[in-house]
């Protein structure tokens, strides 16, 4: 890696939103692939061609240097995702409900 300070690789938009510099990608995307999926930095860089291998390593290093804070960040990100999916399940957008009704009607028509 170059002589950049590790934090120069990121945009700290808020405590819950850390993005890669010059990217809309959050660190959670890389860390999910690395921690939860067990992918190597090289594999991650291949999956996401808009980021460099250097950015992947910087994200992992940032995680290792700030493990407690970043682990909490990841936990909050996962909880937020679960909450949003549950909220969507309980309150589907009108178009989703309309599609569901159409599927039911089509299935009933086929069975008739």
C-alpha cells in the first residue's frame, strides 16, 4: 500500500455510514464478503471490479485496527437490514400487493 493514512481510503458520512473513497460502496460490503463469506481480498476485488485490491486491503486493515467499533458497525448494519426486510414484509409496497393478487388470481384460474 502507498503511504496514505488508512482513514484516507474512506468517507465517514456518519457513524453508521462509512464508504470507500470515490465510491458509493460501504465498508460493510467488503467486510461481509471477507468475514461472513470467507472470501480472499483478491476474490473480493474480482467480484467488485469498481474497487481496487488496495481498497479491499485497506478496508480489512481498518477492520483489524478497529475491530470492536467495526464489529458494532457490522452488527448494526445486519440488524438494520433485518428490520427493513421485516418492515417491508409487514407493509409491502402497493405494487407488490397488486402482483401478489395477480399471482393468486392466475393460479386460481389455472386450477379452475
